[in-house]
C-alpha cells in the first residue's frame, strides 16, 4: 500500500513501561515476539503508536536498554507531546490547544505547598506536564485538595495518578486519551482513519485510552490496581475492553487474536524457520524469518544442518542480493553460505536480532525490494542495542 494515502489496517497505540516493555523479563521475550509479528504482518500497512509517560530524554534511554521497534508516531509526556516519523517532527497544532487555560508557573507554585509531594527529576517537567511522586496512601487526599486549589485559581487542569507513585498535573485537554482522540480526528480528516484501533496499557494514565469511542482496549494481565479499579467503575461490561491473561506485549498479541484484528501468530512461535512457501511469497515475512534464523543459528538453537541452509537459499532465488548501507552488495546465497562460519558463536549468550521498519515494494513480476533496519542486542555491550540504519534485500525468485 502507499502509506501516505491509504487508511491503515490496524493502529496499535501502546503504553511502554509494563505494557509493551516487560521490566521483569530480562530476556524480553514477549516484546521480541510482538516485534517479529508486527514487522512480518503489519508494518507495511498499519500504524504503530507509542504513548508513554516518559519525556523524550527517558524515552531515548529506554530505547537503548530494550529491543524496541521504531514507532510511526510517538506520544510522550502523558499525551502532551505528539511527534511524527523517524525525525520526530512535533505537532504544533497540539501544543497550541494545550496552551489554553494552562499556567505552569501557578501549578508549580501551588503544588509545591504540599509536603506529601516530591518533585520528579527535571527531565520529566515538561511545558504541559508537572510531575511529582506521592505515596499511595496519601494520593487520594492530595489529589482532592489540589484540584480544589486549582479550581479556586480558575485553572482547568487534570491530575493523574499512575503506577502507585507518580502524580502528573496536565492541562485539562491533555492526557493520553485526548491525544489519541486528536490523532484519530486528524487521520480521519486526511481520509486515513485506521480500520481498527487497539489501545494497550497497564496503569492510571492509560485509563483515558479506554474511553475513546470505537477503540478496542487491552489492559495487560499485570495492570496496576488503579487501572483495574477505574475499569470496574467506568467500563465494566464493555466487550471492547479486555483484561488479558498474558503479561505485557503477550497481552497485546492476545488482544489482536481476541478481537480478530489480524494475524496473531508471531514468527518467533515457528519452529522450522527455513520452511518456505514459495507460492505465497511474502517479502516482509521472509526478512523477519531470515534474521530470526540467524539469531537461532548463532545461539546454536537451530540444528547445524545443511537442509536449513539449502531451504533458505531456495527462498532467496538465484539472483537475490543484499545491499549494506555502505553500498556493499552480496548475493543472498553467499550470505547464507557465510552462515556456516558463525554457527554457535553466541551460544549461551544474550544475543538477539530483530528487524525494524520493514517496507517492501514489488518492482517486477518476481522481484521485490525490501528496506529495513536490523538491530542486535549483545550481552557484552551492556545490553545496548545497535542498529544498521537501513539495509536492502532484493528478492528475485528467478531471473
Ligand atoms: C513516566 C514519566 C513520569 C510520569 C509517569 C506516569 O514514568 O517519566 O514523569 O509521572 O510516567 O505518567
Ligand atoms: Mg505503563
């Protein structure tokens, strides 16, 4: 599809911490499962939106620590900052809306009078977001007192409690839900309203996402008490919102299946990755499978067998080739032959490979160009992720 003119098939709007990203899984398995599914089956014609409480500074930190994909749209600082594309171009229209009835100085001044509130780090204080920490047992009381105080000052603000610790003060028109509503309207005006939208979250600041009409919702199994309570009071019995039985990204995949939004089997669930179906050739799927195979091969999780290599070569076609961003080119079949040298070189290590932003176009009756980024996570590089900016694979079934 031409992404600039066609309506996306699915838009996933997901929170990051404890939703897309499982901080209790050092192996990042559910995230890697989601990544493979998204790139193989959705990236080409769907939209991935990350909606996080983090500022750009902390978002970038997370991206260094965890094997994450690049979203099409990034909503940061609890729905107060919307940016588009790899260059993260800010939405100035949204900023203008948020400026209405907002006076950050008064908010800070008044809130500082409450000793129960501890200011969060400077990076998390944003033009339309003032953030504190507050203990669970004090949260309700302080929130009530604060809202009365702001009403008295004629300020129309929103106070959100998340994760049993964070308290954010935002303009009334801000928040993850309002940002999503704004985005949906914008896409609709451009004739690109997604056919389906799925919102995913785990904590208080995600609640708003689940009250936007026509949007499916998943609260992951590990959702926080404050979100479950909100759901019990406000959305119980709404069949479009589920509480998944799977944690984090596993819950997102579960919701895709539950609401029948499209394929929900991750290529990481497939045991024989060299298995190929040349009749139903799908270039994005092939690239995902190829790099997944590489990961298993180097971790010595795939059997060291010539059959796998010859099956892989069959998919590549005699004339397919790989183009490195440096301009260096290599026939795909030679790339497969080169695998023999690295079998098991990451055995027992935390080595992961995932591809990102896989886009393809068919340029001939049997020729496809696939453009993508490849990332690797190595244990000995203190968990940092490394990406090749962009690479191309040209598949040619025959010539
Ligand atoms: C993220 C932000 C923090 C915010 C919290 C809840 O952790 O860094 O500032 O309070 O999300 O929205
Ligand atoms: Mg979260």
